[in-house]
């Protein structure tokens, strides 16, 4: 199933947003980048990923932090 993934760099900054089926045999992020499923959240380039957070917003308690 195709889902939306945020591509994050080593600083946890979103550098791209892609549709992908998660199958690493057909595609995977470049070295130094990680694909993170975004679920129903609105995520864009420049946002910060916080794996311990919840939802999105501008505080460090959020999973997707707006710059």
C-alpha cells in the first residue's frame, strides 16, 4: 500500500516528502537519510521530526515541529 513518508536528514529536518510503498527492494532513501511514515499528519520540508512527540505544532512536545 502506498503511504506518505517524510525524508529526514541526520539533523531530523524534513528534506522531502514522498509517496512510497515501503518496499526497500524498489527504492530507499539515500545514505544519511531516513524515511518516516507521516500517517495523517500534515508534514512539509523544513519541519523537524521528534520521535518522542505527539501531533504537530511549534513546541518540543510535538512530533512534527514547525520552524
